[in-house]
């Protein structure tokens, strides 16, 4: 049973050197990322908080959600944030053939490119994919992005006070932090996002886009 926040094991950074887990930097900068949107009202709320706090972020969006909520996706772009690929149907790579998985990713890339030039960043749903899928992603010149810390805002085992304390005090330069602009995570996200931003600002951190 996982209790969150949870860090990615450091040894994976060495095994998969081409994957972005965190950014190598000495600057006081962290990268807030949001998975699973765009989701009406929830993504709107996140954008409002980020605008008020003057924070930039990266949104890993699900292709089907982009198609269902194009105006909200455009709003993310208009607010100056980076948008990236989180698959079309939020498939787990472990339960999907490589051919189907790559088709799913490329379909979402085409959708994103209708709105804005894409930097071609992909984060696998659940962090699950096979070595063959990772190789095909690389062949398609798409950068695979994981994270260094997952907030766990989606979890039933979530502890708001622990998450605020941990993410505020343990984040290091270059940290890539995962939140979720989804219905499942929203109640927890509302409690932690702004306090974490405030606390990181007090520590001298700025916020970047991947």
C-alpha cells in the first residue's frame, strides 16, 4: 500500500537516462505538472489559482478530453502554460499492445498540433509502459516524461497535512511534481495546491514549464 507523496526510486534515473524524471539544475526552480484533464470546473479552478499566484505549469492532457472540451484546452494554452500528451484514452501500457499504444499517443499528438505547435512530451498513464513501447516512443521523437514526486492527490490514503509538509519542505531544485486536474483528485487538490505554492515561494522557488 502506497502512502503519498511518493518519490520515484533514484536508481531508475540511471537505468533510463533518456527519460525526464527531474531537471538537472542548481537553480531554485520546480515544475508543477497536472495530469488527466482538461476537466470542466476543475481545470478552470487550477488555472485561476495559477494565474493568481503567477505560476507556470505543464498540463499532460488526455486526447479524448481535449476533443470533448476544446475551449478549456485552448484556455490552458492562452494562459501561457505548456500542454503535453497523456494518451488518447488513458490506457495502461501494461494492458495494451505496442501498436495500439503508439497509435493512441500519435492520435493525441495530432489533436494537440491542431491547437499549438507541440514540444512532443508524453507521460504514460499510471507510469506504466513496456520497454518496446518506450523504444517506439523514442523512434517517433517524443520525449518520455515521468516525475520525481507524485503528490498522490488521487489516493484514498491521502494525508493533506503530510502532503503539504513534504512537498513544501523536501522539494529540491529541478523537482517534477505531479498533481491531477481530475474529479477523483479535486477535493485533495483544493486543499494542497495553494499552500504548497506559497511555501515553495517562501523558500525562494520559481516555477517553470517542462
